[in-house]
């Protein structure tokens, strides 16, 4: 692609109809308005029959849209996806050796929790730099394995479940918060899956979702936690799973406004055709960005392997010579300047790379983002880069 001088790049004539490209909380579904929450059970107890029914509806609709196996449990737990993952780690880690796959910020957090806080007798971290997955051939699947299916801060995801053996001794604990509802999850290769409402279906935060396979339930019931647990982390009582959690009896008080919003997203997903359509919408968003990157002289994917590129958290790095000539601090400032110009124009909000990631841009491409909006945004990225390139000339 021929490089143009900044003076040759005018402001694009088309703006995204929705400038929300944040990676969480993410864009609301197309057509969303506050009217969608008019039926929320405000001022009502979540333990009343109507409240429990709404919470259970979130569970049953989520199971149906995701195609979760009938013998899995699905519950609503405190603390969004982070809370769901922590509940599992504190309840289970220590019974057998652990392999933790760390290749971006959140998976690195789980590694730190395990190594520095939980300190199991035998654990190791299989790490990779931003832009790559760890060497999956090094994983010992007789161990418990902790992984993120999609690296929200690196734009790298598992292409499929082929690396995970169907027969394994350990449990596979999968943080799927930016993958659920946008990617095929191989349930038969996983044992514990977590996500939050605020990602692919555009819900608000508050609570997380925790899915358990029969193998995970058996471990929880047969092996007491190797440490004392606060009430908010307890999944068993007297050696048995607390079944109420998986029927809508939440451990603490949920926001019924957020519950109503989660239901709205699920109903929208059902109305447009369910999981295949959700996945297709996200893949279409990635394809539009990929076509643009192929023609760009300044932007590239942070994820180097095309098969491992996330269709939700689309992370871009800046490869222009003027940018690479800057030191690390100046690169961070230049990337933030691009983000600030786009925000000032009202065409893209919250698209800076995560604070621990290499300087660059991060575009959310989940199912609630319209492909037309991403297509309209891309010329604005060229415009903003040209302005900042001129400033640093």
C-alpha cells in the first residue's frame, strides 16, 4: 500500500453508527434501549419465587444457546468471570500437579494466584509472550490444567480442542469469558468453564457463570478443599455440591437489573439464530479487519498465527518505521494519542491496548458489534495514524 502524506488523508466521510468497541463491558446488542429493562424485578427479593425464576432462566437459556451437555451444571456466582475462576482455583487447586498456561494478562494473573498465593506442592507455568500460545506439546494432561480459551488482552485464542486429549486424568479449567457465545467450545475436552455477562452478549457486569462437568463435580464432592474458604467461594456443603447455586439460588445478592439485561441478550441471541449466527457475526468482524490489515502499511495483528487470532478481542500492533524508532515510553504515548484522536472524533471509544500489553489498539469484534461499524471505523484508524505520524516526524 502506498504511504500517503498526512495532508493527503482527509477525515473519512462515514462514521460508525455505534462507536463502542470496548473489550468489556462491551457494546449492547443492536437496537438495545433502556426499554429492554422495563420488566426488571426492582425492589423485589432475588430469593422470592419470581426472582429465582429469572435467575434460573438465565441458566437455562445460556445452556440452550451454548449447546451445553445435559449432564453439566451451570450456576451464577459472584464477582463476574474473575470470581468464577477464583472460586474454582481456591476450591480445587492442590489435589494434583498443575500446569498453568500464561500468555496474556489474565492468564498470567491465574498463574500468579496459583504460584504465589495457593502454592500447590507441584505446579509449573507454561508461558508465552503476547502474540503466541504456549507450546501445547509441553502440557501434561495428567495434571490439572488452567487456561484461557481466548486471551482478551493479547488477541490470541485456541484454534480448537485438538491438543486436549479426550481421556485425561487432570481437570481442564477454562476461562472462556471472551470466547463463550462467539467461539465453539469443545465441551468434551473441558471440565470447568467460566465467563461473564459483560462480554459477547453485551450484558452488564455483576455476576459470573460457572459450568461444571460431571468429573469436576465428582472432584469437588470427593476431595475437600485443601484450604479454608470464605462463604463466597464455597461450592460444597457436607461433602455435596450446593445444588441451589445451579438452580438460581445465588450465594450473594445479584442485581436484578443486570439479570434482566442478561436475559435480554440471551433472547436476542435466540431470535437471530443462536450460536451459529453469533459465531458468524464475530468471524465476519475479524474478516473485515483482516482484509484491512493485509493492505495496511502501519498496522499488524499482535497474534502472529492466523489460526490463533481472536475474533472478539482483535489486538493490533503498530509496525510503521516511525513508531518502531521510538523508545518504549514514547510508543505508549503515541498509541494513546491515536486512541485520543479517535475518541475526540466520537468514532471509537476505549480501544487502547490493555495496560500490560504492547502499545497498540484493541477492537472488540464480538457478536453485538455490527460489521458495518467496524468497516466504517477502519479508514478513521488510517486518518488518526497519519496525524500522529506527522506529529512525531
